[in-house]
C-alpha cells in the first residue's frame, strides 16, 4: 500500500466507522487524466445499495475537505462481495480453511499465481495448500489475494 493510500485510509476510516461500517479496504488507480478510488465497506448485517450511497456522500466530503486527491477522480463505494479481496494480514485469519487465489509481486518457484486452501498464518507469512504442496508465502510479497467462493 502506498503512502497516499495509507493516508486516505486513515482519513476515511473514522468517517466510515461513524456510519456503522468497517472500512474493508481501498484501491487507488491513477490515470493520466482522472483517478479512480474504490472504497470497500463491510458490516455484519451486510451492505445495501443505500449504505454505499450514504458512505459515498460522507467519504466524498472528507476527500473534498482534505484534498488528498489532486485533479479529477471517480469515487466508487461497494461491499467486498463474495470473492472478496483481502487487504491486510489480519483479514486472512478469518478465511483459514477457505480457497484463495493469490498473485505475487515477484515469482516464487517460477510462478506468480497460486490457487489453494489457506491453511494457516505464521507470523507475517501465509501457508497455502496447492494441490499436494504447501507454500509459505510472505505477506509482503503478495500483490493481490481474493477469497474464492465455493458455493453452498
């Protein structure tokens, strides 16, 4: 996570929490002319479209006042969904035993993409069971990880 994303996260978290939601994570994509900020919110009771609209309004005001995004930007607020992206090591612990799709920043044993069952968290590493192998992958080396919903 970049320094700018960390700053945005720290500014938005109190506003989102004040509305009764958890700030699950955010993505900032910078374009040549405009940026896109995706904010993911979650709650035990789930997230409805109206909730996203309320959070979007509040987050938009915070972004305007703090001026952390220069130029034009698009703001999207949504739930993390079923195939949710994991943004922090703490979030992984809730998904031990679940199927994950993991993309690394750099190849490990000749590959960057892994799909397997999350077996454990060991310090700052995740243990991923892929086929008949277990991989100890450092959290800091993970570019992106998503929970794969297996259905009812």
